[in-house]
């Protein structure tokens, strides 16, 4: 049981880090908007996707 909980926590941490990485890379790309706003928009878009139960199937 503890292994399953540890695995779930590890997956959540890895997902969080992946969202951070994608948002950071996208924020570094040139564009008209500021880097901070692009980072914030990208991070929350990817991070909230995991909360959508329709994506779980």
C-alpha cells in the first residue's frame, strides 16, 4: 500500500516538473507578450489538464 502511495506521489511530482519545464521553454521563445505572462498561462494550462477527468480515459 505504501508503494502505491509513493508511486502516485512520484508521478505527481514528475508531472509538476514536466509542466514547469514546458512552461519555461515556451516562455523563452520570442513573442509579443512578456515571458512571465506566457509562463503563467502555459503552466496553469498544462497543470490543470490533469484535473480534468475526461483526460484520464
